[in-house]
DNA sequence: CCTACCGATCGGTAGG
DNA sequence: CCTACCGATCGGTAGG
C-alpha cells in the first residue's frame, strides 16, 4: 500500500535529481511564507476530514500520522502545526462526528410524532450518516479496538451520551411485553453504527435497507391491546452509562 | 500495512555493545536443550491460544509478536521456532476458529427440525462461542480492519463459507413476504459475530440474550397462510461471496 | 529457545 | 510548512 519515505539522508546532500519516494506535494510547492501564516482553519478542516476517513477505514493504530500528512500534501512533522497529538486528533474527530450525527437524527425525528415513524426516520438518517462517505460524520464510533485505554474512556462516555437519544425513541415504542427495551436498543444501534461493515453498494439503496431493518424490528402489539402501549416512555430514564 | 520481507542484511557486523529493556522471562530461564527438541505441538497450541486472545482484543496490527511471545514466556525471535510469520499465524487461528464454530453450530442445529427452533439453537450456540472467552473459538472473525489486504481476502473467503451455514437456516424460515432473507441473515450474523462488543456481563445470561434476539427476529406469517412457508429452502443457493 | 541484530516505521520535536 | 532528527517499537533473521 505504501512504500515510500525511507529518508535518513546523512546530510543536506541533494545529489538526487528527484528522490524517488517522497510524498507528492499538492500544488503550493515550497510555499515560502507558510511558517509565518496563522494556522488556517480551512486547511485544518481538510486535515480532519482526511484523518477521519483513514481512521474509519483502518482504525486508530493502523493509521499513521505520516499517511494523513501525505494525503494532505505535507510532511509528517508539519501536521503538528495543525494538531496537538494523534490522540487529540482522534478525540476531536470523534466528538464532532457524534455531535453532527445527534443534530441530524434529532432533526429527522422532529418531523414525526408516531413512535414507529420516528424510529424509521432516525434509522434512515443514521444509515445516511454512516454510509455516506462524506465529511466528518463517518463511522469512527466503533473503531475503538486499537485506541489507547485512556482515550477509549473519553470516547465511550461521548458515545453513551449520543445513544441516549435512542433510548427516548425506543422507550416510546409500543413493543410486545416479551421484548427487553435495553437489548432492543443495543442491537439496533449496533447494526446502525456498524452499517459500513455489512452494507455493500448495489441491490438496495440506503432507505430500502432502513425499511428492511424496520420490517425486522417492528412488532405490533397484539390486537386486544393494540392502542394501549404496555410501557409508556418513562420520565425517569436519565441513568446508566455502561452499555 | 504491507508485508516487506526483502531484507538480507549486508554482512555480520555485530559492533553494538548491549541493548536495554528486555522482557521479563517467566520461569524456564535459559533452558539449555530447547533448540534440539522438536517443535512441541502442545506448546504451539498454547501459543495459538495466547495469540487468539490478543488478536481478538486488540486487532491484528495492534498485537505485536513480542507481546505474544512474552505472554508465552519467551523472547520475540523465539516465536519463529513455532510459527512461520505473523500473517500465517493469524490465518491459522482464524481458520481453526471458524471450523470449530461451524462444527458446533451444526451439532446444535441437528437436534431440532422446526425452523425457528433450529435458528434459536444456532443463535444460542453462536453466542456461547462468541462470548465464552476460551480456547481458539474467539471473536476474531470481525477484526479485519488492520489486516493486510492480501490476508484479508483469504479470511473473507473463509468467513463467507462459514456463513453459508446460516443461509440454509434462514431460507427455511416461514418469514413474512416483506422481509428480505439476505438482509435478514446479514443483520443477524452481524449481531452474533460482534456479540463481544455489545454484550456486558450481568443482568442477562447468554441464553436469555439469545431468546431476546429471537424475540426480535422471529416473525410469524399472517394467520391466513401460517403453515405455508413463502419460500422454502432453495436447493440452488451455493453462490455469492461478497456480502 | 536465546542473543543480537537488521531495516522499516512509528509519534513527536527542534529549529528554522 | 520543511529538514533532520530522536527514542521506541515493529516483524523478522542468523547463528548458535
């Protein structure tokens, strides 16, 4: 995949007419005043998006600072002009992704009142978020495996906070008595959040997939008590952090 | 990220004095006759189990040969007395895990004939496999992110082969017409295979969780055609590898 | 199974 | 934003 950058020349040698393997610069070659300029926020945004894509695809540890830098058209060390550390970079990307996702899901739900309609809207929006390979809102939320333990704690807290959004929706659902709402919510979120790992382009669109998920997760209460929800949304539910 | 192995150092140079910081040995210090002994199969088995646990917990790339070796009580280089390469090690572990899982699921299903009962038995067994932190049958089957591309192809082929087992079960299910069987199977397998990432000890046992999953995924066909399966197991289904 | 090493690559920094 | 580097760590090997 990558096989460039061997470096370690003994001195300022420059005898090579063109060193074979240094990152390809993207215009702005040898920009002279770069060091004097204040950190460009747009440039930083570009970097965050590039990093988000790589983190989402390869995970934390398997994504190198140098790879991110190269795709941004700069040397590895230069990235630290824009970021503080790899860990801080990951946390920032993760936080922004979840904030954006929460905003979008809330907005999608707002236009419906019926419980199942609200759930379907939320699911469709989540799939749109997870499967649209665009900007920061990418599926980083489940790539925790190789993240340092200290960072992981921060991410999990943020994710739990996001998932609370779905607790409200699920609690309002008229589900059959036999179904545990916590399990129901965990399973549904797991499918939505890891959609990129099981969805394959073609055959079905994202909204068709959402419909299919709903077809599986939708359960009508038995006819004899169809309009009396077994367990209305409890107002006391602002608890639990683990799972 | 990519396999290198070109190497071949220029010559026997050996001028450095000493290197600091070596792993703590676990007994059997300086065993003298180790090099003469034939590769011990039991020892190898130990190593496979240790590696399986680490791979399952941290993923391929984030698990180092030296960490595996240290937990096995030897130096990093010594591991190559038992294995050929890290890649080959991972593939072997993965293959064994899937073979063992397939055997167990088949056996669990065999004692039932009714479609839903067979599915429930398969799900319970899968959860048992994925959540019981024991031997080689561990959840490595979804930790592909940081695996080299060439290796990944091998793993995916094996996994698809394993998942065909579930195609038979799902095809035999009397599902409502609106539900797509391929999606149904993919979603169910995703939940089962990643169980370790969402299941948390306590509150519910593994079999209770299996019951909950079944409660969600079980759909009775409408009463007017309840005993006429819409789509019996098709004998021509030995296709598809992607998705 | 160990010692001692190789070349590659990692995150990060100094100084410009 | 680059050059040139650091110490650490990686997978793997030679030779015993």
